[in-house]
């Protein structure tokens, strides 16, 4: 779409008239930032930006990516570990099994010859196939209601040995791919729906089939225009997905022991990017905010133990966090009072969102639990936004980021999100600024998610939100899990929450409920 220049030149800049917090005083590294005022004086967008610049430099030196299984991710781990150890944290590496699938290709051979940007769907099989392309029940054009490939009958008469060209829409990607495999397809191209003239329905889409080894044939993604080109009569193509490799990956865990070591406050962010780019907003932003916090509380003597996590292989299906929680004994799980998740907190065309624990705007998807205490976490973030005069809205409590593993075992959770591929409405533009009719992050999962793709105002506000929440719970989690603590020195002094703006939730604003908060695994796993 040619949006990289526009994003760098426009959306990523701080809004006119917006003042960032002053740079942290030099004394910050030496003092005990044990009050809200002292800590927030030290936490800043400038400090977080230094970490984003480091992540960008790592990507620049490692093929423009920090994806799990690559040297860019290993270098990111080393940077996080070095930064934490320099700040005096106790750091450990949690290694887990990981199957790496390298870059894939999609090449149209006839009637035109072109190589298209693509990627493998999680759960794809490997393969290198060249064959005729057969469209499957396509509906092209704006306003279409595609259900391409959702029914086995869509493949009636499908020539075995062809590549199935399938359009997004109507059902989970796994259903489409499994139906194609059953019909004798040797490969699958799933392209974007094109039912609206917006980036989230036109651009390259690469998603997940919902697990590993879902099908035995290669499945890759394509944009809507590329799908239209592949649908031309006489089309042939080559689809290549490499053989998977075993490449164990790492979570980084940092801990500061509190007076009550049986009551652990956890906060985390995924460290990996997608293969397509450096992942500076997704999710260098959350990772950088946590690093800025870690440096700023290096001298803190907490009541409750603080544990921070930088997760690996989130983009491949939440693997690092799921493996971590799966390895914990029940006693270790019981020690965790709560988990806070920060995934994309500086989107260039942002709105501020809080995970909707009380379901006031969104009903959680069927089967997604909301543990007791999650509402109280939501309330703390909402009160923080109200205290600094920032409007906010609800993000669906969908379980589609690293907090999923925690809520599945009953650990209360909450977090922040500034938006991914969903398009900002005119109403939201009036509230948060930015550009209506453009995605919250036009570079979501793309090569242009670079240092210019982070909105410094959003990063500034959310870095403080991260810091305040961790500090508050490091003193007491009584409101969440009933375990008494001690008062925060100087108090919290937060007003009652003003309430969400109500611009999203359900079908408000005409937005797809599957897309508003699922930036990695929900909207891409579904139609």
C-alpha cells in the first residue's frame, strides 16, 4: 500500500501540542523510586525509545527481523539479559522446544510472472509445488460475502493435484485448508477478502490454522490484488514452504524478591517479531516499556516479589508463554497473584484500550475464562488513564496474546493495547486524533514496522501505566487476590474511572469483533 513513508512522516510523530514527560533525571538510576511520583518522574518515552532503537539496530544487522528462530531474536535476548543484569535483576533463561519454518515464497508463473510477498500459515505443511491454480468459490469486489472453501461442496469437481486459491471470509482458515487437502489440493493460497477498501481486507494476510501440523500441504498467504491476479484463467504458480527445523527458543525471566515471596506480581511482553519485519511496535513497544520499568525500579524493595517476562515465539502461536506456564507446578502457579500483558502499546494511529475484564463492551469468546480479580486490574488501568486525562476504550478479553496461558489456569490478568489492523473510525479520530479510515497500525506484521512506526505519545502514556500498575501491585494485590500487603508510600491518589468511550465493543462502529483485539492469533485464525 506504500504506507511506510506516510507512517513515518505523519502518524508516528507526537501530536501537535502534546508534551512528553521531561527526560528522566540522572539520579533515577541511584535512588529508590518507591512512590508513584518518583517512579513516573523516571519512566519516560525517551528511555523506552533507547530500547526501541537497540531493537531496530539488531534487526538491521540480522536480515531486518527479530523473529523466533533467527539470529535477530537471539541478539534481542542478549540485549534484554545484558540490560537487566546491568540494572541488578536476577535473570534466568527459560528454554523451550520450537519448530522453525523459514521464509516461504509464492510465485505466479502464468499468465504473468511475478513473485509475491507471502508467509506460511502456522500449521502449514512443507512443500515445493508447481501446479495449475484453481479458484474455489470466489466472490470478488467490494461488499462481497465470501465463504470460499468453508464447505466441502465448494471443492466439487476440484482437479486433484492443483493449487487451491481460497478467499478469506466465513470460517476459520483451518477449515478452508483441511477441505482443500481432502479435495486433493497439493498447495493452498489463502488471500485477503477485499470486501472493503481498507488495509485489513486488502493487504497480505498470513495467519494461523490453529495449531502445528494441521495439514500436510503448504499453505501461504496473499493480498487481495494478488489473489485476483492468481484467479485469472490459465494461472499457474509455485508455492514453497521449507521443511521445519528444531530450534529451541528462550524466554527471559527477571525477578526481584519481595518480603512476601509467596505472592508474585508478573508482567510480560513478547520479544519476537514476525519474519516480515523488525517488529518495533509489535512488540518492541511492550518489551521496551518493561525494560524502562526494570531500570527505574532497580533499587525498589517490594513487598511482593516482582517477576518480569519477555516471551519468545508469541508470533508463532503464544508458544513461549504457554510452555512456561505448562512447566509450572501447581504450587508455583498458586504463588502468582496476577499477570499483566503489554502487547503493542505504541501504535502509530493509536487508541488507548484496556482488556475488558468486566465485559462491559465485549463479551469474551466462548471458552475464554476471566478469572476473579481481572476486573479489578482493568479498573486500575482505567483509573490511571482518567488521572492523566486520556480517554480509553475496551479491548476484548480474547485470550489471544500471552495472558491466555495464565487465565487458563485461573490467574487474574489484564493489559493494554493500542490497536493493530482494524481501521480507525471518524468518531475515534475526534477523540484520539490520528487518521480516520486508516488502520491503527498500517505496518502491522509488515516490513515497515520500524522505529518510525512507534507513536511516542502513546508510548509515553503507556510506559507510565505499566510502571504504575507494577508498582501498585508490588505493594499490595489485596484488591485482586485478597492477599493483604502494605500501602504504596504516598498513596495512589487515583480518581474513579471515567468509563470507556464506547466506540468499540460488540458491533459498534461496524467493526469486526474478531479483529479489534486479536492482532496475532484471533483475527488471523478466523474469517
